[in-house]
């Protein structure tokens, strides 16, 4: 093997020189052997005319091989096309054999050139195939063995790409199509998924690669569920859309998307609802650099508004989303003006100036503090941003005669046990009370649960903890949450906003809730590791429970009451919920404003309890500044 490694490391010019010498030997061997096979005697080949024939044939054949690029080909990547080139070149050499023999007027039986071509193909082609196999086997020793799930077009392409790479060595296919069982595809046998456990052990595979980009999420979830308990890591190739639009290559392996674990297929968007409040209009998104805000911007710009205003407090977040959208607009050649504006939703004068100057028609209000414990530790700032930020944005929208105002709300606003949820419910009450005043602005709010991959999401935390190899932390073994992907949530928000008539509370269908501990266990197992527990003390990753954080609930709800109705979209519901008249609610807001200004946390807590938001705190006042002065 050291000899092979040393040959492989030889400079390419020396390899070509060796190839020419070897082919010279093969051409001479094929020449003599073809005569011997036909006549059982080669003594007459010692005559000068036969030596001259061999010399001319040798030089012309080597020149032919050089001309067709055989000495430029890399043997480890030898393809079917290269083999066909070798066969064609060998037959061309045989034709030269006939022509030179005729003009040299030497005795050449008619079958000899055919035999010569056959031997030359076997020698030149066979030698190259042999080298390729040896090199491939040598390289495969250092590659990770993998099984590919899916023997379709994507799986076959993946095999070819992996064989050319230096990381993975495909050893078998798995497919659920019965007609493919035991067949051989690209040199790999296709096995039944029922035999997967034995196959993993037999092939010593370290990973399973899912090559099913066009499969639905429900189909992928069923497959992933069947792989969860196997002691092997599972990876996935990009989805079909990413491969088709060129944003990802088929061999760009990634972790199994978390949305595949949910197994819920998104419903196709309704074009008329996406266009209604956006196309050829001036649209503004507050909190444009956040997880939801940035995805809203991506979805909005595809609907071709006349202008998209990005309103964001964080300079870096604004820079990132503006750069991304500007590049997208340029690449897609869209006539959309991207306007990046720094600003806070707590500054009424700034909001009024922006909305009036650009004549905003549709406003999506995504700016908010959403992290439950942090808002619990910073009560005044949470109230200022979530309650008064929404209030000031709504007042500015009314004065600027914005047509449509859509608030991004949360399931934590339903019977809240924390300050964050209470402030979001108060934001909803603000819009409901203003909507009842018959303003020209049409207010509505969209309420949904957790989104996968958002800032503060548990998924990135779990992945980091698994990568560190120590333990995964969960607050409580019984905690459950609703989950939805960010693109689906943003798309539904836009569609829900288009259906609003004034004061509507829309609730997104989040599917079935997910136990966080089950999600963590699945992530550990899909990484090829085992959960460490009392039943399995030799496992890899332990799960540690840290206790519920301040204001955190075991489960979230989406509806305050049972009064829920359907809409034109199967994933969007509408809730009919009570609210206060604006005259009464304005008094509460003024009291709350004064309490925040004076940092009077006792009064703030009292107001939050009295307002009809359903606040039922599980902890005492958690503001860190207040605790530092009262302890």
C-alpha cells in the first residue's frame, strides 16, 4: 500500500510518461499476440518490413491516444465516456494496422487486426480499470462508509458525487420501492428498509444519507421515525427547490431539518392573498432584522411591492437584511426599492415622519421583545417596547392613514403567566380598542406559537450542546410547545393580514404540540449517539432538567375562549375575543406610562394584573434592577 501511495503522489508529468511506456508495451504485446493467436508462429515478424509496420503503428497509436486525451484523464475518475474513447481508439489503431499493412505490402491475415483490437482494448482499458479499482479501494479505506436512503435519480447522482469526493464511501442503497429490491444501481445493491438494522451492522456504515428531496414532510417523518433507534447518524441532502434553483448542491449534506421531525406539510399559499396588501404598494416592516421580521421581508419582496421599508433598531441586523434583499432584487431584476431605516418603535415622532414621508400603505409590526426570562428581568423595557411600541406605531399609522396594520403576536399572550405574554396581550388590546374607533387604518393581529430556528429557539441550543458532547438541558420533562417553520409562519401572516376587516384576531393552526424532551432525544439519536439515562448508563448524552424559568408555562394555548371561526384558509382561524373601549384603555395606558417613567414596579405589576389580559403570574417581580434595590 505504501507503493501505491508513493505512485499516487508522483507528479502528473511522470504519471503520463509511465502511461506512455505501459501503452507501448501493450501495443507491442497486442501486435505479436494477435499474429500468434491466428498463426501460432511469430518468427516471421523479425523481418524488417514487420518491424517497420510495428514502429509506424506504435507511433501513430500513441499519437492517437494523446490526441483523444487518454493521457490527460485522471484514472481515479475514469468514466464510461473514457472507456468508450479507449475502445474507439483501439479500433482506430486496428484500422491503421490494416492501412499500413496494405501499403507496406506485408502479409496480414484479415482476422489479425480484429484480434489485435480486442487484445488492445483488454490491455489498455483493463489496465486503466484495474488502476481505478485499486486507487478507489485505497481511497475508500480513509472514507466514512455511508448508506443512501433513496435509489431514485437524486440517490444515483449522490453516489457519483460521493465517489469522486474524499469524505464518504457509499456501500448500499435503501429504498421502499419493492421492484428495486435486490437490484443493482450504480454498482450498489438496493435493500429493503426492513433489513436496515442488519445492513448497518454488516456494512459498518457510520451514516445514513437521506436522498429524497421531493418527498413530502409526512413521508420523510415516517422514514426518520424508522431510523431513530438505529445506532447511526442520519444526514439529509437539500430539498428539491434548493437543488433546482441552484442555491444548494445535491452533495451538500446537512442535519435532518427539524421540520421533518414535525412531519407537517405546509399548505400552498393563495396568490391572491399574498398580493392583496403588497403588490405595487409601499410596505414597511418593523423589527425587519429579527427572525420573523427578516423572513417577512423575504416573502414580501417576492410579491413585488413598489417599496419595502426596513425599520430596525439594531444597526448590524439592518445591514444584514438590507444587503441580502438588495442582492436578491438585483439578481432577480425586480423593480423594488429597498429602504433601510434605523429607528425605535418607542419614538412616536420618528414613526410619524417615516410613515408620512414614504406614504406607507401596509405595515407589519414584528418589533418586540419575545424572550420570556429576559423580559421578566427587564420589566420596564419589556412594557415600553411591547406595549407602547405597538401603541405608538398604531397611532402613527392612523395619522399617516396607513391602509393595513398587521401585528405579529404570540401564543404566550393567552392566559399569560409572564410579563412578556401580558405585554403582547396588551398590544392586542391596544389594536382592538383602536379598531373599534372606526379609523381608516385596518388593524388585525396574527397569533402563533414557536417558530423553528428563531432567535432564542431551543433547537440551536440543543445542537450546540450535543456537539459539545456533554448533556442537553431542558427546563421540565413534561413541557410541550407548538412549532412552525419561519417561512410558513411568515407566509400565513401575510395571508391572514389580507383577510382582516378590522380588529381581527387570527390564530394559525400550529398542528400537534411537541414534547421538548422527545425533540431532544430525537436530535441525539439522529446524531448517531445514545441518550444516557439510568436504564442506559453507558449512553453518550444525558438530559438534565433545570426547572421552569421565571414566567414559563408547561404548555401554551392559542385561544382565550372557545369562540373560534374558520376563514378562507384552512390553516388560519379567527377568534372573537373581548376588549376595552379606547376611552377606558387610554386611561390604563397613561397610568402604565407614568409607572414606567417612575420605575414603580409595584404599580406596573398592579396594572398588569388589573387590565383584562388574564395575567396570572407564577413568580414575584423579577426585574433585576428592582431586586437589586429591594433586597
